[in-house]
C-alpha cells in the first residue's frame, strides 16, 4: 500500500452510496448511486465510478461519469438513477442495471429495470433497453427496484424488490387505506395487489437470456413475503438486493427494515431455500456488543452495499450519512471474515476500513473520518433533512468538518497506532467554551484540550498520555455553546 486510506475512502466531496464492488481484471470497481454533497434529494448526480488496483486499496482513481440520467428514455418523467449494479455478460461486455425515480423516491417503484452496455468496466455506457418479457412488454412482475446481478456460470440472474409490512397486518384485507396506499406506492392495480400469490412485494429473482434483456421463465420470490415466525422475522428484507456466490453457496445481501444494517442470507440454490445468516454491518453499530437502536453511535439511515473478495481478503462496502439527511451518503468499507461454516460475524464500523490496519498517529487527518459521532440521542434518517441541532459531518466553503458539537457530544476514531505519548492538535471554531476530554477504548484519560470561542478556525492542543499500540481515540466535549472540529494533528 503506497499510502494510508481511511473511511470514507473516496474524496471527501464525493458521495457515492449503494456501493456494488466488483473485481474485473486487476482492479476493483465501485458502482453506486451518486448523491450531491449537501443535496436536496436522493441520487441527484450521474453515475460516476472509482476504481483501485486490487493490491493497493489506497489508490482510488476517478473513472469519470460512465452514464447520464438523461440517456434513459424515462428521464422526462423520473430524473434520478437509483442504486445500480454491473455484470459481465457472456459476450465479454459489461451491463449496467438500474431503476429511475423522481424526487424523494416518488415513482421509484414504478419500474421497469433499465439496462445500459459498454465494452469496458468504466467506459461510456450506452442505453440498451429494459428488462422485458419475450413479447416485448416491460417485465414489471413484483416491484422492480434496486437490481443486483450475477453471471452464475453463464446464467444471468437479476435480484430485485422491496418490502413493507402492509400485508403482514391481520386487518390488511379489511383496510381500504392500506390497500390504496400500496396501490399508489407501487403503481399497481387492485387486482395485482390482491391477486398476486404471496405479494407484489418481497425479494425476487428473474433470469435473462444472452441479450441481457429478455426474461427466461417466470420471476420468483426467493424468500416468502410473510416472515413472521421465520428466522427473518427480526430482520425482514426491505431493499438493496445484492447477490454473491462463495464456492457453491449463494449469499443474498440486503438492507433490512431496520434500515441501518446490511444483512445476509444463504442458500444452496439461487432461487429458493434462503436462510437468514445475520447482520454484517450497521452504520450506527447497532447490534455490536448488544447495542440497541436508541444507543446508536451515529445518525442512522438508509444503507446499501455488498461484499467482495479483493486480493484474497473479503470486505463489506456500505455507506454513512452526512449533512443531517439521507441525501449525502459516503462510501465506507470494512474487512470481514467468512468462517469455515459460511457465517459472517458483524463487524464494527471504523475509521481505518481499507487501510489494512490502524492509522499511524502522525501528521494530520480530517476530523470527518470519525466513525462515531453522537450526542447520545441521535436520530434515524427518514427521507428528509433534519433541522434540529445534533453533531454531524458537514461542509462549507472552508472545507469539511464535524458541526454542532454541543455538551456531551462524543467523537470517536478507531483506530490509531501510537508509538507512545504524542501531541494532539485540534482545529476548531465556534461559540463553544469548555474542553475536549480525550480517552481510549478502555476509558483511560489521555488528556484534555481547552476550547474557547472563535469565529475563525483555531488550533488547540494537548499532550496525550497514550500507550504504545493500536487504540481508539474518543473526544468528548464538555462545555457551553457549540463548536466545530475540522482536523486532528499528531506530533510537534
């Protein structure tokens, strides 16, 4: 590795959520949606791809815009491209699958699944068509959303769908309100809603032929819609279908209805018998050491991602939220292990992600690489921009920083490698007057940095009483007013 890399691992102005990592040749490519930094709704920008050599995950290169929203025929009606995936076809070309949506997700469930094609993984894709039945009509069985694709030894399988719990309610058939809500949300007729076996909702799979468009056989649910009483009950499917094959076993990765965690299910078959496996990662570290939703360590919200084996190591790619909304999401990644029995243990979110180890406590780091930002009462995102005050990663024309740090705010970094005691310098501004109490993962006091009001970015410092080795670094603000934190510096 030529240099260090931290989370988020792309340039700090770049917001590429819903990441689907794929190794093609000697590079890994990250395909995803494209949010605008400080955006007003989901996925405002065109698809942009980054790639890195498989043997150096610090060296991410922008491949540029690979596909524009206005290339899709539905652009006049729905202007935003949602979470895509890319697969190499049997002809050696690369196929991009995606769905269009309007502001705030309106119309995003209306289908169909669109397809674009390119001769190279990150070249200029051209619109090809939409997934269709043999008679040419758009394939809209179930709800077409968030396609994930795999070339399964020559068979092209598309996984897709979304799921709400409307039909799990005992009174659903007697509730005109729920029926109408579902009809409007999915642009389905009453007959489709009430007459589709199981449900129009749920994770689904369909096979397409070598033209990458035409459906072969009928789409099927890979997991039954009704999950009460099953091993999916506590973590039911919501969206973000992604598929991987590890050996002979299929791994279905998805966002659960908790909406902050990526879960997985496994099966020996591509189209049935999936069993819940567990949670891989939560963007609020919910579930780690028994942590509950109310104790989330960040603002939580939409998550979407997948796993990939890169140069012999498995990783999970996910995203975090910034700017107090679901509309400015940034790509992050963590190492994972697939155990001999096929299980994946949930990993904590860190600041060092792809680095291969702790970050060296030397030089300077952007403050926004904090993996934990909490005031002890962080909200869960809900398709809006919050107006109430709470700590968050944000930006203005001076740069990127953690804003709205008030009394009791904890900012955590995992992990730094210390050689022993060192000087820590923090770049701050704001009305805050108090101090940062600095501790490690054991709660050991490492030092205190005093904070005074300042309208300009100002450096404050203290000497840390750290032991040698890898340690978390937690900064807890105690005081009045609000401060902001732009940078951490180590050494003289």
